[in-house]
């Protein structure tokens, strides 16, 4: 590690870091704008680490403990600091932080074409376990889907629902529960009103940024249309399109792509055992 890299200091995020966070956030290359300052201060800064060097803040990461799982939501290295080992340094600090909170595994999402990041995460013992594709979906695209299913009733997701939903749709345990109570998330589920208890037919997290639906799951394309029509009703006529993240759902992906929905992002979800990582 060269002399400039050795001067990095990794520290916790602060509410006043929003400006540098917003600048680096753009390097993610996603459609969503940087979360506004109140969201950064309330939801992200408490879970963030920043690396400061001779040129100022050159990287940030946001991670959280979800019980046994540690989830790395974002990791960004400034272009000026890439190829110098700062990504690995950040992951080493995150591993130490998550291990101290009792996590035994960790997970993250990464662009499928980000070869350096894939190489780093693979070297840390992570492997791809799921694939997601984010599509830009308009109201017109919904006409390519089967008629909205009459089977299903939309209900707000409660904290008690989160564990069952995570199991039903193979989500990271604890992740949905972590979204509860955050102003930037709105969790809705689709249930079969005829079934005893709650039989889940789908769910979505309608995020304020974008707006984006992530996670999004549906038992069939018809149930997906029910969810999507409701999402468009909620965002109002002023929103012409939604970014919808489809995970391991080839039939729905094919229908929407054939209808003209644009691909905005392709990612792997990677997971692996959590161990101390060398910086």
C-alpha cells in the first residue's frame, strides 16, 4: 500500500456528511437521485463508514446488522481512489463492525458487469445466489400482463409479517423488519383473503426515491399486475414510470421486456460466511 493510501482514516458517518455522500452516491450509476439530507441523517449516516484521505472523503459504505446476517447496502469508492485497495479496506472495516454485532454471514448486491467488485467480493468468500433486473415500467407496459388477478387483497405489512414474507420469497432474514418505520419505505403485501391466516401472493416496497419498487415479488404475472396497478395509483398521475426490481422471475421479466420495458440495472445478490478480512 502506497504512502497516500496509508493515510486513509475510516470513521463513522455524520449528519453533516450529506454533501460528500450525495456526490459519491452518483458513482453508483443508478436512476435514483441521492437520498435527501433528512434521509441521510436519520437512516443512513448512523449505519455509514467514510474513508478520509489526502483528497478528503474518498469512499463510503452503508451496512447494518440483521441478526445473523450483515447487509452491505452501498459501497462507493471515488474514481480518484480506485485500484488502490480502498474497497478492500472498507470491506475489512465493515467485516470487523458486523462481526462485533454477532453477524456470521454477510450479503450485498453488485452490478453484474462490475468485474473489479465481483473479484473483490469473491475473494472474501461471497458467491452469487440470486439475480435481479430492474426495469423501467410504464402504465402502458402493464397491458402486456394478464388481467389483474381478482384473487388478492393489498394490506400494509406489519412487523409480525416480515419473517413469514422473508421465508416465502427467500429474502435475507431481517431485511424487511429493518425497513419498518423508515419514512423512505412503504411495505405492502398481497394476500389471499379466502385462505386461513395470510397466504402471501406478493409484496412490494414502494420507495420514495425514483420511485422504485425493491424488493418486489409476485406469485404470477397477474398478481404482479395487481401490485403494479396499485403502485401507480399511489404515486399519482404525475409519475409516468416506476423502476421495478425483479428477482429470479424470468416469466415476468420476459413479458415486460417484450412489451418494451427498458433494462436499467442488472445485479447479483452475493452472500458468504463472514470472517475478519485483511485490509
